[in-house]
């Protein structure tokens, strides 16, 4: 690590002081050994992994698979602390005992400690809205990303799998979306290191990398999500979309625990799209060709054979002449193909990880190595990841701790280009399911022609088999820190953090599988370096036995450098065997390197006070300065305050037995959003070149209307919460109601484009998000058979309050006419289309029903919303919104003897998806040369045979208008995970092995959605819509976990 | 504590020039002026000439493109639909031309602001004249397409723009004429090789002649480009200046005019510059004409008109050629064999096509686009004479016969305005002049409606009225501020 090179020289000076701190080591405490068993107070079952600590030291251990432990206790210690997640902490006097058996009672959830920004806090004392996710069982799930692990786990946190391609980042929305043009993704903080925020582009890609790329889920101990401003505002100008705190595993003092986890299984597509099969396609094509033939001249009848038609025409025309073999028994010479079946496959998934953790009073460590290899669900797809982590903390003296966390990782995501418009999955679904049997799958590749009645695409199977699309990421996240205890309760901490990501993407398609037989290639990539230095001074003190005070002040310096390059090819390669670009004709006009940089300087502080552990008050403030804003607006201040009352601690509550805990809390705060790009306030010139006399003439032109007054988006959150536990906390619930008002939105407001620009970035818009969240966890059975349930359920609605100065609605959506709208009083990006209300009958047409163009009988019937007698774009009306109203997740876990079973059910409802994929697969008047959605088997065929009433006739010529036929509910439910495990326990126990467990996991295996128009109801890949999503994977794996 | 670090908050872009540190010397200004010309290059997947293909040629009786499903912008434009104010093309045309004007205004503003940083005063004046020529060029197109438009003769902020409405056509012409006169007085007649393609005084005269001719046309639309001003003599004088300069002559071989290896030939009074080689300075307009299906077989890259909306040349145009007209072969491609083996009954322009000169992609054609040909200058002269400017019938007949002779056709006499226009149609087919010709001569309504009656089997085309002479203002511009602009009559 060489973090210093990113720092300006001036900045590094005050911080070097820690380099000269003297190590003072104390060695040689005498010890005695204490052993025993820890059990559940209710069930008497042994508890595995209970943490035991010699109080006041870092000496400790954890219990094994039989709940046993053994600890060498330093002589000067007389108290052992027993703690276990979900159970009450217990302290026991040693008093010379050598065997101490302890039973812990569950239910003391409130003693849990949660991670907050710049510190930790007892859950009981939390006054902001924080959700916690225990990541214990992640290593048994076949997932490659941390964001994937969050799906369905936390109230108010919508984790949207927008892409099915391997390794792709997820979209995470905390309490809805509040920004229109700036970033909507949360800030991720790994072990105190805030990573650079990044936003998806319109194609659903994180072009500058996703902060969670390559981070190994198996290394994660817990994840906290800070949802309201009171919890998040300590992160200031990056906190308005919430903050996700990720804590990685650390070592605990005691004997080394070595854990080996191996799993193997298979994945395959979770969904096949319902499209016409070969017979159905032939039926439709025949109908269309016969219709055209009859209409092409007098005395032409659909009964005439192909030969007769050819004789009449004199030359072949596929629009008028059918393939005679379609109607022949056994269709000789033709091959029927289910292209989806040819494309999809069952891919092997394997994951091996080895970790060791432990420590003594001087050093604690956690080291791990992990290898994941997941073959994709389609040919050519795959994901491999190699990662390692070392978290080491050294107690240099009683006062000084030094630590280093370092995690190098390397991943290769292979994707020959399957997702999105005109990509191979789109092509696969659209291919005509018929081919010459002499050609088979080799349609339009090499010397082969297209199938005469098919489209001009090249066989997608051959394309993916022979193309390269490898995205490689090498990333190292490193933190070094020192913590010095100045006096008891007063600590100084400094950290230096560097995140270095090198990404490169190589793509290549050989000439013989392209339509124009010209090889295609591209090589692009970036290096992103984030450097952060943070210094904090924290105080923890109790005064007079009742005043508990915690305070922290700090500074932060944060800089990000992003360098990228792109080398593109035009005009093919000069070699048929070389895939690197030295053999290619480079397109100089679109080849470049670019660099950008941003800097954030911050000061922050927080005060937490509680009186008698029942009256709680927290206030925080952060002042951020960012290079992204102009001189007048560089600095922003983000305050928050929150308060809580633990009613259950009051004397008058002590007799209410069934209430074990009860707390009300409220918060207010302002956080910001600086996710607008690095130089938006600067007036910039673009290159735009011309030529004179046959030579290039470089040109520079103004490219933006610079607004020097650009400033932060602000988000003001009010949150009211209630936490309560009943029946000895066997039922524990949290309820939150919030409003989040995002103001000064950075809006590209429409301006008269006669000024030369079509929009001007201005702080003007306002969006209001409102919602409520419930988290409920219950322990339904606690006997030999135990059963726990946790449920999260949340509702969010958003509303545009203000747009530009004139509140002019902003229309959006690609292709034809816009189909979504930002409009005051409506949810963001409301869908705005014409309504289909059935199929036109001849009586409708004769009776003067409103028509779009030359619509005729059998065409769709549309609603004339403005009543002007014709159908036009003016008949578009509001038709739903993309964000779901409700998201929910339910986890049930059972254990019986050595068996355990858990499943996670998760879903959403109330939102819509507008599928521009319909333009390719489901358009009115679509020809027969592309396949079409299954809806069309129930199309209108005649007045006597009108079909299901939602798709019109095949031979239609009126064109198309954006309407409800491409609109679907994006509701779904999925069983995201089922894990069945068996603890081999004593069966395998010997000197070498201390425990073993086998398990089987089904990931994303069952589910249902209402999206018949595409693969993935959460897809985003084309200007915010779905145009050719790749399906999600489902998998089953079997694993073994052994500890030594 | 971090005060030193706070200095790091003042960052300037690394890979982009900020405008603050620019316009400081002749080189900067040269790049800024080149940037105005670059408005003619590819932006938003279209170059400037390809806007003419959709807005002018596809509107005229030369192209029949009703569209199978009617979804392409040019289908709606070809069909004279009244709901076209939301089309991307209409929006793009408005934005690109005004963006070009902003680029010119920026140069003109900075020339005043940074007066003296260009040491050579002649160069400074030339830059000003080039910027004014280009501003006038864009405004002339705007007037022809939209009629009344807002006048911006300096850089304007968004707030200021909210109170600048549309000026009358006459006022816009005042700016155009004064800009072109400045260009005529301050630009050289020609340039050496390295500057070939820059605006010249003779090009300015040619454009100004077109302005006078257009203004003189009958005022069929209250806000249209024709004001019945009868300035044919002014136009003629300018055209005679060009002819008298002896810099140009008619090429002997019609097809050689559009030869990729013969750019800047004697016919070319002014052309837009394109070069290939994948360096971002290529052209797109040849792509506008051909079929996607044809390109799959004949070009190494995809592109072209998709099957649902080909821009086919009209039967009416094809039938207008006499037997043996040598211009037919270089102008049109008649039919090809598709990749499914069908004979595709396609007829489209291939005047600007040479498959052996294909660049890296469809935006990389290297052929210059002829804005003003010498043959056009001569025929405009004939038009001026027929419209009453000084001159006689034999001058008119000689011009037309020179054109016909080159086309391998026999001589004619007593050429009328109608027959002159027919000859122009054949000569300039695919060069996007037809619609302007029809509007300028007032023939547009009759000619178009006759044509539609005869040509349109699809029934998709509406009849043409005076309202069709100009286009609607883009709907999104009407929405910016209620009442700032009013929609042109006849449009939704």
C-alpha cells in the first residue's frame, strides 16, 4: 500500500505523528485454565460459538460444536463475560473455579451491540432507524455479492437485481428514490472505510464500478443499514440515500479456529420466456403470408400453392409465398429449434473457502482465502472470483492498538454480450424457431444463409460460443489504523484507507459469426483509487452513575481519482486468429483516455447522552466541503438530532410482566447528496472536430451551461419509531414511520434550447417519500424443536412536489414517443401511455370508434382519453409507477436435534414495469421474421375466433403507439433461499476435527411473477426500462463445513 | 486542522478544457471556429445533411416513404401528419441549428471580449466573417423550416431566453442578410488547400442569392419563408458575381461530381467537409438513403433504413426522366437481391454511395456534401431571369440545354419556370433541394397534391395545405414556458 502518493504533501504532515508512537509491550501474565459448557437456558441445548472473554482483556475464546470451551484466564482477571447474539450477556466470577457451566437466556436482544457511523452502540440505546443483518450463514449460500445477500432481509431496503449477468451490481434503494438526476445509491462503508458512491447508468451498468464489486460475502460478519438522517447524517453529503455499514469478521482471542467450507452444485435459468413454438410460429407466418397474398391482387386465393403463386408472380417473394414444407407431414428438410433451450445450460457452481481466526492478548487475526467458480446459466457466461482477506489487530500496549485490514481480490466475469437490446438473449428469443436441417443452429454464420423466412441475425448460439467478453477486476481494499487510549474513556483513532480497483474489459466477436462478417472488438477499463484518512477523538464516560455520555469529533479527507480508457475497433481485424487489438483497425475517433478527480474534506461530531439508561438523546453534525461544487456553495452543514425513551425501564412498568422492553424514539436530520459528477459546475468545452482540405481540424465547443451556484441536494428525514419486546422478548418488533423530503434536487430543467443547450442543471426539484416499516422477530418454539421467524414489511410512496420554475412535466423513455413522466403530484417516472380496451370489431370501425391511423377490424381498440375522436399521443394517461408499494421478506428457521432448516421468502407488489422489449417481441403489425410472445397464439383471427381479446390480428398495418400492451405488474414472490443442514457434531469429532456440518441450499429456486413480457420484473437495461433482460439464475448446491 | 487539505477542493477538469482558460490566442479561436463548422458533423447519430434528407427530400415528391407501420420520423413527415411536433427529428433539427448558432455567437462574443489576443487583424476579421456566415446559414435553414424563430445574436442565459419570443421572418432575414453581407465583404474568394472548405465570399454570395430568391417567393403562409419581395435582380447580381469569378465550371461528366476521388471539383462552389478513417469527422448522409437489407450484403457494417420505413424514390420522380438520361444510373439503385434470396423491389438514391469507400461504420463516410454546385448557380440564374430579372430567354435555354447536354439529352427551347423546375428536380435529385424549389416558386401545393393523388397507394398521406410549408415548433419547446412560443397553424 502506498496511500501517501494520493495525498498532497501538505495534508500528510499532521498525521505522521502516529508513526513515531512507541510500542510498549507487556509480557508475562500468569494464567490458569477454566473450562465448561454453555447451554440455552430454555432448551438446555448446547450453544455453539458463544464468545467468552476475560473481562478487561482481549483474551477470549468461543464454544465448540458441543458448547464446550476452555480458556486460559490471566491471573489478574476474575470475571468472565459470556455473550452470544440474541442472548443476554452474562458475567461470572471465576473465584478459583476451574469448571464453569453457564446457561444463557435468549431474549436479551437489547444487549446486542450494533455498529453505527464512527462507533458502536447498544441496540437498546439506539434512537435512529437502523436495521441489522447478521451475516452468519452467508457462506452456505451460493452468492457472489454482498448486495445479493441483502435481498429481502431488511425493512425499507429494496435490493433490486436489475441484471442477470454474472457479477453485475445490484440497485439498492433505501426508503425509496429521492433524486432525479443525481445518485440514488447508498454509501457503503466497509470497516469504517467509506467507499466511493456509484450510480447505475440508463443501461443498468455501474460504469465506474460498483462499490461492492469483488467483496467476498463469506468475510462479512454483519451489515447495518442506517436509514434515517439521524443515523446517517454523520456521513453528511453522501448520506441522503442511506448508509450501509459492512463489518468484516475479526479474530477472537483463543485457540485458532480453522474453518473449511466447500460447496458444489448447479445453476440454471429461473425462467424461460413463453414464446411461440415452431408450429405456432408457422401457423402465424402462414396466416400472414396468405393474407398478404390475397390482398396482393384480384383472383388470388389463400388456397393457391407456393408453386402456383410463384408461377403467377414470376419471381420469389417470401412475403407472398410460404415454405411448402411447413404443411408437409414431418416437415422434411426443416429443423424445429427451441433457441432458448439451445442457449441455456446447467452450469456448475463451486466455492471453497478456508479461514483461520484466533489470537492472544497481543494479536487477533482473521485470515481467509476463497475461490468461487460459477458457470453461467447460458453458454459463454461465467464468474470466477479469487479473494483473500487478512484482518489483524495488534495490542502494542495497554494504550495502543494497531491494525491492518487488507483484502486483495480478482474476478473474471465472462459475458459475451447477452443482456440488453440487440444482445444475444434478445436475439435468442426473437429467432425464428425453424431452420434448414442442413444448417441447424448455424444460421447466418460462415458460409450459411439465413432461413428464408427468418430474420437476418446470426445464430446467437454460435455467437456466444465464439465470442469473448471478459471483465476482469483486480481490487485491493486496505486499511491501516491506530487507536490510542489517552486516558480511560478517551480514545484517539486514525486510519488510512486505500481502495484500488483495476478493471479491464475485453470483447471480441470473430467475423464469421457477425452479420456483416466483420470482426468486432473493444478493450476498455479503468483504475479507480479512493484514499481516505479519518481521525477521531472519542469519549465514553459515566458521571454520577446516571449520566452516560459518549462523544466523538473527527475529520475526514477523502479523494477519488478515476482514470479510464476505451479502445474501439471499426472495420474489423487484419487477422482471423488474433483477438487483441494490435491486429485491429482502431477507431481513433472513439478511442480515448480520460481522468477525473474529486475531493471531500469533512469535520464532524456527535454527542450521545443517556440519563439512567432510559432518556436518550443523540445529536450529530457534519460539515462537508466538496470539489464538485462552486466556490460559493462548496460547503454544506448536515445536522441531526434524535431522542428516545425506554419506557420499560420506568418504575411504573416493572409490574407489566409481558412487556420486556418498550422504547419510543423520534429523529430529525438533514443529509446531502453530492452524486452529480465531478465537474458539473464548471463551464466545459467539448471536442467536436471538423476537417478542412482533407485534414482533421480540431474544434472546441461549449458543452454545458455552467451553473456556478450548483449545490447539494438536501434530504430532510423525520422518523418516529417504536421498539418493543413481549414475553421475555420472544416477540420483538420495531415499527417506523418516516417522511423524507428531498429538496434542491439537481434537475436538468428544460430550457429554451435556442440558447444552444437543451437543459441546465439547477437545484430546484423536490420529491417527498413517505412510508412505514415493520420488523418483527419471534421465537415460536424454543424446545427441542425450535422455530424462529423474522418478518420485514415496508411501504414507501413517493411524490414529485416541484420540478422546474414552471413545473413543466419532464417526459422520458426511449423509442417512438415518451412513455414515462415526471409530473408534480405523481410518483416519479409514472408510466404514461395510451390504454388498450379490447379489440376493434367491424361495428366499432363502422360506428366511428376513435382510431389510430388506418386501424381496422381486429386491431387493438384504444381509449380516446381526450375525447377528440381520434387516437393520438395526446391520449396517453397516467398508468402506474415503477416502484413497488410494498416490499417484504420472511425468514423461518427451524432446528431439531442436529438438523436445521431455514427459508427466505421475499417479494414486492404494487409497481409496474414498462417493457420496451415489446418493441422487439410484441409489437402491433410485427412481421413473421421475428418470433413473438406467447400471447399471440390467442390473437384475434376472425370475428368468429377473436382470441383472448388482448392481442390483435397478425396482419396489421396501422403501426404502433405506446400503450398498455407492454405494461406489466412487477409484483413477484420468490423463495430466495432454502437451506437444510445437519450438524455431524460428535460423529466426526476427533483430535483434528472439532466440528462438521453438511448442508444443501436451494437459491432462488421457486417463485412467480406477472411479467410475461420479459425475463426479469426488476430489469433495468435500456434508458431505465427492460429491453432484453437476461434471466436470473436458480441454483442448488451441496456443501460441507469442517472446523479444526 | 485540515486547512491545507481544503485547497484540494478547488479542482479543475483534467481531461476537458474549461472555457475560462480558453479563447486566449489565435489557435484557440481557430479551434472555436472549427467547432462551429463541426455542427455539420455527426451529432445524435445524424449529420447535418441527413437532416435535409428527412426534412426536405422526404417531404418532397422525390421520396415516397409512407412506412409500413409508420413509426419512423420520416414516415410521419412524408405523410404530412399534423401530430409531428413531438418527433425526435423535429426536436433535433431545432437543437442542432440553435446549437450551431450558439457556437457562432460564442466566437463573436469572445472576439469582442478578448479583443487583441489575435495578433493578425485580418485573421480576426476572417473568424468573425466565418462565424457570421455560419450563423446566417443556420438561421436561413431555421426560417425555411420553422418560419418565425427567436433571434439570438449573442450568448443568452436560460433565464434571459425565457423572455425572448419568436421574431418575425422579416427580422430574421435582416440578421441573415447583414451577416452574409459582412461575410461577402470580409471573406476571401477561395483558400489554399489546407483551408479548403471554409466559408468564402462566393459561397456567401450564393447563399445570399438563395435568400433573395426564397424571400421573393409568393407569400402562401403568413409566417413562411417567402415574403413576395421581388428581389430576383439582387439574386441575379450575386449569381453573376459567382459566374464572373471564373472559379467554377460545369463538370463534363455528371457522375464525376460525386466521385469520392474528385472532391472539390470545378462544380463545387461550397461543400461540407467529411473525412473517413474513424477519427470522428466522417459523414452519415449516404446512410440515410439505403436499405438496411442492402447494407447487410454490400457493406461491412450495419445500418440503413429498416424494412418498416424505407425511403424509396417515388415512381413520379423516376418516370420524369427521359429515355437515355445519363443521370439515372449514377443517381439511383434499382432493385437488389436480399439475403433471403428475394429480389427486393427497392429503388433508392445511391448518388453519394461507393461501397468500396465504406469507412469503419455508418458514420464514417468520407464524401463531402455539396451545398452549392455551379450547375445550381446557373439554373438559379435562369430562374431569376424567368422571374423577371434582367436577361433573356436564350440565356435561360442555354443554361438548361447545357445541363441536358451533359445528361445526354436533346436540346429544348422556350424553357418555362415549370420545365426549369422539372429539370432541376432531375439534376438535383437526392441533393435535398426539391422541397425548397417547390416552396420558393409557389408550386408546392398543386404539385404535391397531384403527386399524392397519383403516387400514394397506401392511403397514408394527407393532403398538403399552406400550413405544410413550415414545420411545427417542437412540442418540448412550447412546454418550457407557456406562451413563450405559439405553435404554427395547422399543427397539434
